[in-house]
C-alpha cells in the first residue's frame, strides 16, 4: 500500500517580504516542491500589503493543493508595533489558507523552527538554508532569498514535529504524569 502524501506550505510572514516554502511528505520522507517570496516593500498602503499577502498565499495554496500550513509566529521584540504588523500579515495568510480549504494551520516560534531544523535555535538564516539543502538534497543557486528558505524551514519543522514518534514528549518534564498514569508501578 502506498502512503498517502500531504503537502505542507510554510509561511514566513512579513510586511515587506513574505516567504513561502512547499514540501511534499510521503510517509517519513519530505521532498522539496517550491519556494519563493512576495516582495511588497514598495507598497505604501498597509491594506494593499495585506491584500497582496492574501492573494499570493491563496494562489500558493491553490497551485500546490496544500493540506497543512505552518507559519512562523511573531516574536516579541523591542518594538510592539512590529509584532502587531507581523500579526496582521500572519492573519491574512491564515485566512487565505482557510479560504482555500486548509484547516490545519500551525504556528512555530522562529527560534523553535531553527532549533528543530538545525539543532540550534540561534542558527543564522544561512545555516538554515545550508541544512535544508543537505536534508532535501537540493541546491539553492542563490536565487532564493533567505525569507523563502526560512519559510521552507518552518514547513520542515512542522514535518519533523508531526512525524517524530517523540513529538509532544517534553524531555524537561517531571515524573508526576508518569506516576499519575501508572499508580500500580510506583510504590
């Protein structure tokens, strides 16, 4: 029996540059499909930017028949306005996905995505790109901006999180859950 494949679309939301990455997952194997960016830094109106994000993400979802979407979540920085703007971009991408029938939408913190993909939450964008090239067996010729490889990294992070038998296991947890679930094994 052939494993059913699924398409994961990764989004690195931005108000000037939005990255997208697409992978196909069959069983425990991921393969590169596509990636790219939407460059909207020349758009003056915030609302026009959001409309462009919505249209582009809708088109990506339609083109690749996405099953799931993984987004990089806004992180708290020194400027709260930046977080709010990124949240709007993320919201536009989420609505676009839902309009195209994708109801499985997941968020990952930037540090978490880097940690899952590279083993280092403080990895550079260049390191993420290099690891993805090696992992997926493709060569990015420099024509792909790092926002696109970041989006691909978020998609791969989701793949790893959902395909690992250890996903959801908190290695820093205490024994209280085990004790509660196994009273007959603890004296």
